[in-house]
C-alpha cells in the first residue's frame, strides 16, 4: 500500500525543514522516498494549505504504574465528572486528571500525539506499568526505570563498588523492567524518608547509607552515559516545591560533572525566597544556567489552573504537601520496601499567590530558555495539569497577546513578582515541532520517530493552520500511526496498538549472581519473576517491544 | 391539575435509570418533550415513552405507578416538588436528594438516600443495604434531610453518614451506623451484630439493648434533657417516633477503635 500526502506545509526540524511544501510517501508503515513514475499510488491525501508534522511525543507523562492506579481509585469524583461513552470503535472510560488507560490512548491520539513515556516506572512494579500501558491504544509508549533510592543500589554505593558494577546493575534493571531510560526521583530521598529524614539536600547524607544525592547523581549519570543509553539520566531533583530550591537545582546541574542530565518538571524546582511572602521566581537564573550548560536539558512541568492530582515517587515531598491537597486526601506509601509513592489531589487556582506565580515561572522558563532542543513541553501530566491541556499551553507560548491577557487575570501580588509580561518571545511552529517532535525523539532516543525522513516510522499529524493555536492543536485533521489513518477531524477512526520502546545495553551477566543473592535474602519476589519478558508485552497482540539502538547520545561536555 | 404519572408498561429486563425524571428537570417541559426524554436502559439510551404510559400535567407532582426494582435513581438530585412511587424502587432511591419529598409505597433496593443532602424520604416498606450511605468511593454519606422507613432496613444502614436523621420502625441488619461521622439513627425494632462499628461521632437511638462488640463501652444510665427537645421536633413526622417522649436512657460510647465519640442510647 503506497500512500501519498500531497502538498502539505512540512515542519521537520530534524531535517531543518521549516514550512516547505513537500510530498510525503508512505509504504508499509514507513516513510519512503519518492517512488518511480510507473508505481501506482493507492491513496492520495490532498494536504495543500495544511500543516504537516511528525506525530508528537510526550517525553514525560504519568500514564501507567501503581501511582496512577492509586490516583484513579482515590478520585471517584474525577471519574464520575468526566465519563466518555463507548462508541462503535472505542471503549468507554472516564477521568479528567487520571483518565483510564483506553481513554488516555484515544485522547492522546486525538491531539496528534503518537508516543508517550511513563517517567516513573518502578522496576519492582514494572509489570503493572507495562500491563497498563499495554491497555493504552494507538500510541507508542515506554518507561524510565526509577532507581537511586533502591537498597541494592545504595548498598553498592555505600560499599564504594566500582563504576563498572554499577553500570552492570543499571543495565540489568533496564533489561528486567523493559525501560528506555533511567529516572532518579529525589536521589536517595525516598529511602532517607524511611529512616525518618523529612528533607534531603544535595550534599546531605542519608543517615543509614551515608551517601549523598550528589553521589547518586554522579554514579547514575555516568552509568547511563557509559552504557550508551541515548536518554540522559532523568532527574527529579531534591526539594521539589520548596521555596529557595533553585539553589539546589543549580547545584544539581553541576553534580553530574559534565555527564548529560535531564532535569524534569523544572518549574517545580525553580523557586526563590525573595519578596514579602518569601516565594519568588527563580526562572531567570535557571534559564540562564540551562542556556550555559549544554549537557543539561529540561522539561517544564507547567501548571495550568484546574483540578488535578499529583502522583509521584517522591514520598518525602508528597508527605510534606499532603496537608495542602484539595480535596483533602492523600496516599503516601512504600512500594515493596524498594521504592515510594505519594498521591495528593491538587486544585491550582489563578487567584492563589503561589499557584499564580508557579504558572508564571513555568512560562518564564519556556520563554527565557534559548534552545528549544533542550527544553520540552510538558505539564508533568497529571501533576501540573492533565495532558489534554497541551493545546492551551501551546497557545500560551505562541500567542503573546493571549498570554498577557491570561496573566492580567492572575493574583495581583503574583503579577508584581513576575517579569512574564515584559517577555516578547513567541514560539514559532518550527519551535513547537522541535519541542514536541524532533527534540523529544532525540532526547528519548527514538531514532525512527519524531522526524519525516526516509525510513522513519510513519507517525504523522496534519493540522489546519489556525491563528487560534489552541483550536489548531486540539483537533488535527489527520493522524497517521505507522502509516495507518487513526484519527480524522479529531476523532479516532481506527484503533491500533503501538510499540513499547526500549533499549538493551550490553552488560556483564555475572552481576546476576549478586542480584540473585540479594533477592533470595531480602526481596518480596523471586528474581526471575521480577523480569518482564518481551513475550509478556507482546501478549494478546497489543504491540510489542521495539528496541532502539544505544547510540546517538549527546557528547559529554568537559 | 392531575399529577404527572409514569405508569410502567412492561416488566424490565435491564436496569432503567430515571434520573432525568424529577420535578425540577421537567418543570418547563410539555408532554411531547417529556415523552422524548432519553433514559439509559442497560447500555442503550431510549425514550421515556418506550417504558411508561405518561399522563397528567402537574410536573411538580410526579407519580410512578406499577414501579419495579429495576428502576434506579428515582428523585436523583431533586430540588423541588414531590414524587410518589407505587410499587417497588430500585437502587439509589432519592440519590443526592436536596429538597422536596419522595414517598415510596413498596420496597426499595440498596443505597436508598445515598448521599442525600436534604428533603424527606418516606418508605412504606423495607429498604436494602447502605441506607443513607456514601456513593462508592466517597468518604461521606448522607449529609442532611430525614428518612423514615416503616419496615426493615438492611445492613450498613447509615454507613459513613455525616448529618441528618434516619428513623426506622422495623429491624435493621448488621453494621448499623458503621463508620458513622455524625447524625442520628433511630430504630424501634431489633438491630443485628456490630452496631456502631468504626463509628466516629453521631447518635444511635434504640429501644432494646443490642449485642455490642468489644470497643463499645457502657457509660451508665442518664437523664438527657436534649432528648425531650429532639422528640418534640419529631411531633409532626409521619412515624411512630412522634409518640415517644422519654429522656431516661442507658448510654454506650464508641467505637473506641475510632475516636469513640459516638453514642448508642437505649431508651429505658
């Protein structure tokens, strides 16, 4: 089957194509070069005047795993208030802040997204996460294995084990949990919480293991780099949400000593302590540091005003925030003595000083960071806002007038503390295509996604250009997933199953001897049961594993 | 003006959700629009006149005739008017009732008066489990209003109840007043095991000493003047409780396992 997408205006930053009118040809789910004249084209879509981009990629969104399920169970009101009925094609579902798995897949696809990555896949809970993602249709998915507070790793670090051994353990974890990256949440802090520490700064020791978050970051960022994993260490830093945490964040950027780091939901880590209320924007300093340190990338974790729920592995910070939740309930728990979890519902309000300033800080970081290849568009779904608000966020970035109108409605004290109104920058379609496509694919290490070059997977989104960017990005005309038309005029027309992207770095299998001993002595399950196999993911014909090559990583900057 | 009457035409196979049929939701509609109201029947949405013979004009007085236990959500979120049900009612009778009156001449299934906030529910028959309870997943049950049951009630009556009054003339199943947060439940008949299980605050008024579990403590016999005031407020209610005038009770406190500020008062 040969499909021609004719005459669309193409934005493909991976190939420096900025709004050029081009034809794209698709055969068997891949983009191919222009066929010979005697080949028959089976189907042509006339896209003249339309905007064509690769399918969007959400590189940080909580769509699977224990904490999302807890959020679902904890918020029956969220589910009752937002039902989606079944149709001839789609299954029913519900939920605004924490939608059910099927609804998640449909809603992503209907917004033109074709891949989404779960950033806190706890290895001990990996099977649950993959099962949930296995129930998420259409989009590709993958996860970052969350380590750094697990006892086996902290024991290695405390015993000053050789870096090679740590590399082997990290690689083993990636294989066992079918991950594409490594995430560290509040480095060492989840564990320190269990030894009754209620805060942990970058150079503060875990009282039990006597290791600092800095050592955790250094060991893991180096391991990820040396294994050749394309996605840099994904860091949810210490002191999330604490006024003055920008200092920690700036120090964290240096903690990897030049190895690449990705600082996630950096908005929550960019707070100063100036002003009468001792809460201010650290966006300028953070953005400047991002501009300077080429080995650092970040996603924003923008908040938007509405009811949502925060779900995180960071039990230490979630415990501290649990009294601020609305409605007032929370779950803070341990996961199999190996990890943590905290779920707190939140309602962000534009008349609340802190929330209004958080909103402004997020946008300031977006607009003050120069390189769109190193800053990514996220709301840390569902922590800042549900992913369905991305079109609104894109409008805020692309339309200065709209942004200033929204800003003028905020809490007045917060307005006085922000420089947002003086920033003139507007993102272009090309910038948006970098942030949500080419840049994200490069960051995650998806070599055949996020671009429209020959050989790429035919994940393509077609929009009608509209000055109202929210309308434009909310409802694409066509979405192709692996060459199949899955969405037309913003509605699902075909349900397919995406791949689960992973990397499989080489490592010395001898490490399994130590790990097995540890499992036999301490763990809640057998080591062999801990591993998620390829077959389990492919079971039931719902997609399968796609192994991305361990190459194309960013160079270490020293 | 005659009451707007919905007479069930045939036996139902699936559950029928009649939440759109309340006086406030139908107040400005004509008979054609009322007949065309879409109701969920199993997984399909069908017009109301598929199920009911509809007659009468007064949308403030609605009558369900020949009603069955498959008819759920009668009086859902109602804010004004009156509903009379002849026959049985399904689950979630008077769900989130805010104001007005619902009278049932028959038996109700589970979750009657669930999350009710105000108004009056009168049941001339029995009710199932979770009378005055919370919607599944919620942490607060009935928030106000009065429920009078002439017959018996099932298990978990007043589960997580927050405020309001439930008066039952017959017997009540086990776990009466479980996890109760506040409010009053009166029972003239017998109660089964585990009364006041996990009760935090609130008052259970009984006429016979029940079997109590270990975390309910006897506090002795008292004369409580507030009971006279409370019974005085019952004078106009269509219930046997309106005849009681007594303030000497044996008092039990509990559940000590959960704050223990609830009380079980047994009339002497």
